[in-house]
């Protein structure tokens, strides 16, 4: 029987978005302060930068990477590169916490033994956005994307396998993780323009980690 005077609210429920895709609400919340510290160390070695798309558009989201390879874009196209083009050095290695968190989240979504080799780190300020897209520069077409939200909340767009499919919108808050792989691996997704706000740990900013298995 439930208590007459509940003192604690129930833990946030996980939500299956479709086969192969889960929203794990609050999964990373205990790790958020340590994740922010790790991101600031990565930023000291490989700073956030605004990449240019092959069509010449400068992205509103600032990006950096850690891991064996990093996702980059320039006039020549999109690719994974073991060298940070801004520093001419390898990307910073994965912090142990990143690998551990990604593996735990993947397992909770039905993808055990997840060992990513890249983590793209996105930094959004108000009005920054990511248009509807598929993540398809990775060779592994089954292993999931594990996407961790930190700081200001954002509206996540979850579409279908075709760009024109209907899009669901959901608020992602700090500590939420979305995992999509297997049959959901190539679902179109995006982030609506970030609304202004102030988060106790990140100020007027949203950070996002997306883990990928590239090889
Ligand atoms: O910021 C997010 O929540 C999604 C990021 C994303 O889709 C990407 O980096 O490819
Ligand atoms: Mn993506």
C-alpha cells in the first residue's frame, strides 16, 4: 500500500520511445558535477569550436571531442579524425567515468557490452540548435548512440526513419540520457533552439555528450 503521507517522490520513469530507443530520465544526475569537471579538462586541451558544414554554414552549437577519434566537419565533408584539426594533436582520452556511464546506460536500454570509441561534446547557448539529422558517419550500424544532457533543459525532436516523418518533442533535463540503437539507430533527431535560462551548475548553457561506436 502506498503511504498516506509520501515523503519522497517516485524515481523518474524510463520511457521507451520505440523498439531500440529509450529515454532514461535522471540516469546521469548523480554524475553531473563530475561530468562537468571532466568536460572542462577536455576543453583545456581541445577547446570548443564552431565547425563549418560542407555547405559553408557555421554551426550554432560549439563542439569538441574525446576518445580514439573525433567527429569533425569542414568544407570537405563530415568525418571521424584521430587528430584534432585545431591543435594538431590526438583528442583527449576518454575519462573512466564517461566509459562507465555510457556502458551502464546502454545496458539499461538493452545494449550490453557497449564500448564506444568516440564522444562528441556539444555546447549550446540560447538560440543554438541542431537541425533534424541522422547520425550516420559511423561504421557500426547497430551499436547505440548514448546521449547525455547536462545543464539547461532543451526540447529534443524525435522523428522517424525518413526526414518527413512526424516528429515528437520532449524536454530533456540535466541528467537525462537518450539511447538509440539497433532498429532505431537511424531515426532522425534534433534539438530546438535553446531557450534562455540559468542552471545552477552550467549557467546559461546546455552541454551534451553523444557516445558513438565508430568502428
Ligand atoms: O544535443 C543533443 O541532445 C543531441 C546531439 C546530437 O544529436 C548529435 O550530436 O548528433
Ligand atoms: Mn545526432
